[in-house]
């Protein structure tokens, strides 16, 4: 009786993943940005009800949001280039930064007709970005890279 061995097909390993330090950097930046986007309307409401000191707090949180969203663009570039992730994340982070910057400018010039509704867009986008950063999709590298 002859024994023949059938070749074992090569198993394809797990799909490539983004280095953990890159995804953690995204998370460390995205969650405080989302939290501050949620806190901003509360602080603004306190200002409108007569607590004038809250306007300074509102402005300081806006500066933090601008710096955090700009840092998020840098982290998105790291996700894309050395991390082998999607370049679309750079576009999304860039749009979020532009929204935050526009929000700050509209607030500084007291163009409240646009400042108020844009606040909802900024908050939704920041929360969506933070939510994505902890999803399994955030750790997957693009195929073929």
C-alpha cells in the first residue's frame, strides 16, 4: 500500500494590521476632541444664561479643539504612510480640522447663524471619528500595501 501525501495549502495569515501605537495615538486625540465637542454647547449655554466667565472657557476649549484636530491630521498621515492604512482617513481628519477651524472663526466673529448649526456637525463628526478609532476596522491595513 502506497501512501501519498497531499500538499497542505499555505494558510493565509491574518490580514496586516496597523501598528498599535498609531491607533492608540488616534484614540488619545479623538476622544478628548469628541468630549470637548460635546461639552462646548453646555459651556455656551452657561454663557448665554449669564455666566460671562464661560465665554473664556468656551474660547479656550475651541483652541484646544483646533490643536487636537490638527494633531489628528498628523496622526492620520502616520496611519496612512508608515501604518499602511487608508489615505481616506487623512481626508476625513482634514475635513474635521477645517470644520473646527471654521467653527472657531464663526464664533470669534459672532456669526451665530452658522456657528450654532455647525456645532452639531462638528460634534457628530468628532464622535464618529472617535467611535471609528476603537472599531476593528481601525486596526486593518489596506490590502496589497
